């Protein structure tokens, strides 16, 4: 599995995202939990991710923006919970301003991200839950699938 696989469950307001990376679990875990590494791959090209603050612990957060080629900035905040080192973490993710104040006009999401070592690397499984089916559809219409797959390709290059 060298591509990002999406499975949508609209009635359950969920998207499942699965991707295998050709790197050991410890290296993939670090790439998802260290802002210095996240900034190198999280945004789809030509966009770039820039962390303002990150504290990867239960109750901690990641406040960052993605900057576009025309100077636009899209701010996001992820509040971490249920971290089990080298296994999984959850995060409440939402669009926000540069101070981390939630933009209620945009969909929020609950991300459950798990990691599994395989013979060839590591499988990352992300389950994203939305408040409504419309929220799920809005994120998909915004290009989430293409963008996240592109970011995964960035990570492949970084891990190689």
C-alpha cells in the first residue's frame, strides 16, 4: 500500500485514511509528533506548514498555519488527548485565527491516529469524525483528499 486510501462513512460522519510508509514505527511516529518534522511535510506543495507553538502531550496543542504561494495563511489548531506513545493519539482539530480562536464557520474534526509496525514499515490509520455529514462533505469539497495524499508523498520523500 504505497498510496493513501480513503474510505468514507457519511452516515457515521467519518472518513478513514490509511497509508503505509517505508520506515520504522519510531521514525514515522516522530514525523507525526515533532513540529520541526511536521513543518517539512504536512502541507501539500506548493503550500508550506509553519508551527507557531506545539506541546505534544495530553491537553497540549499544535497551533500552525499553512501558507500558500500567494501569501495566504490558513490557521489550524489541534488539541491533543489520549496519547499512547508509539501507538496512537487523538486530537480535536479546528480552523482558527493566529491566536488559536476557533473559526465556528468551518468544520471541526476529531482525529484518531494510530500506528502499526509492519514487515515493510509502518501503517498509519487515521479516523476523522465530524459533527455532521455536511461538515464531512465540505472538507472533502475543499480538496482534503488530494491535499492529504500530497502531504503523505512529501513524508515519503522525507523518510526515504
